[in-house]
């Protein structure tokens, strides 16, 4: 299962999770790729304060969408490990 597929079906695995549409799922994937390309995220198991500070240095991030992207990706990795 890809990250995008997980996001679109996340509401089936996580109680009270909102449904994520195709466009939003692609935006999350794009954010993740950018965070990896910039060296902000390198397979950490949580969103640290250092990561949050680096995000603030690159992005406006008004609604915490970059931290949320990483939380969703970490959640996705744990989901994959269980299977």
C-alpha cells in the first residue's frame, strides 16, 4: 500500500479520522517528498522540536500541515510494519 492509498483510506483504520481526498493525499505526498529532499526528515520516529524549527525556517506552515504530514507518514510506516 502506498502512502497516498493509506491517506485515502486512513478513515477506515483510524477512529474518528476525516476522509482525505485524492488532491489532499497528493499534497501530503508532495510535502513529504520536499521535507525529505531538504533533509528535514530522515526516517525519525516522531516529529521533534528540531524538525519543527527546521520546518519554520523553510515554510509558512500556518496550520501545521508539515508536521501533520510527518505524523501521517510515521503512522503509515507503523501501519505497514504491522501487516
